[in-house]
C-alpha cells in the first residue's frame, strides 16, 4: 500500500499552486491595460497565457511530486531504475555539468552567426534572467523543504534536479525564440535537456522523480517569463509610451584581459 509523506507533499503542491495562481492573477490584471492602450506593448498571440501550456510541465511536476512523496518501496521508476544504477555501478560521465547550459547558450550562438530569433539581445537577456530567477528560487526552496536524500546518499537535497531544471529552462527558451524559424532548434534543445536529465540518473545523483519535476519546473519558469515580460517591459521601461527611454538603455559585454561580464547602463 502507498503512503504519502503528507507534510512534504502538501508544502510542495501548495507552492506550485501559489505560483500559478499568482501568475494568473497578475496576468489577468495587466492584460486589459496592455491590450487597451495603443501605446502599450502588444502581447504576441504566442506569448498569451494559456492553461493548455501548463499540461506538460504540470504533468511532469505532479509525477515527480508523487514519486518523491511515496514510501521508498513504492516509488515506481524511482526505485526500479535507481536500484539498477546502484547495483551495476556503471562508469560515471560528468558531461551533464556542461550540457545543462547548452540549450540557453545556443540562442546567443545562433544570433552570433546571423540567425535571428524572436527578440533582440536586451529583451531575450531579460527574459532569460527572469526565467533563471523563477527557476533558481523554486528549486532551492523545494530542495531545502523536501530534503529528499540523493541515491548516492551524499546529501539530502535531491528533489528536484537543478541541472535538469536549468537544461529544460534553456530548451524552452530556445524553442520560444526559434520555433518560428525552425522546429528543429527546439527539438535539438529538448534532446540535449533530456540527455542531461538521463545523465543525472545514470550518475546516481538523482531519482527519476527528481528529474521529471525539474524538467517541468524548468519549462514552466521560461513560460512564466515570456507571459510576464510584456508587463515587466511596460512597467520598468515605459513600454512603447516613450521611445527615447528605450534607446537610452544599453547592455554590452566586456573583457579586460582578466575578467569578463555584462555591463548595463541607463541614461535618464
């Protein structure tokens, strides 16, 4: 018989629904204002909030939550696959430490070679920053609330998988920017993200449920960023009401021979 660790499950599920309800409330309040003003940013149809887009990430997160909160012997794929990895002790490959960043980095690489995506450098960088903020805050909050032990017993921050969340956040970012250019960019990004999750299991760092939840959370984080960005742009950068203000905002990379980074400047 299967039993839920109710406190952990309720905390995680409550967090997920709180985020979704908050986003829905913000979007509903701001959507009328943005669509009614001729000078406001017009939200592209692809970026409009749709409950249908919650099906895939929601399903992955629900499955991951169920796996993480069941009694150990009833953890379905968690226990079955984890047992095989632990028993056979295959050679470990740490490539997942690199591949987690490949999908998001590909957006900038494609732009460098002249293949333009949906947004310019400033807009996509802000969107990626918002996605990262949502993802990192959620992952760390849940990790240290659930305190699920890793398969290799190294610590108790297994659930959810941060590497997988980063990878799928980047894959969705790549998909959103290039789906109108070619679906193959998105397919490639999601293939790399799936491989990252698989290696986290293969390297005995995560259970299947950790990876599933991380994947869903990563996708959802990027979707939230795209849905909310028009509101952020309108509030922080005055949307389309003052074109001059937008021209006085600049982002530029720098490297002085020892250190590199991204410089931000704003002229009032």
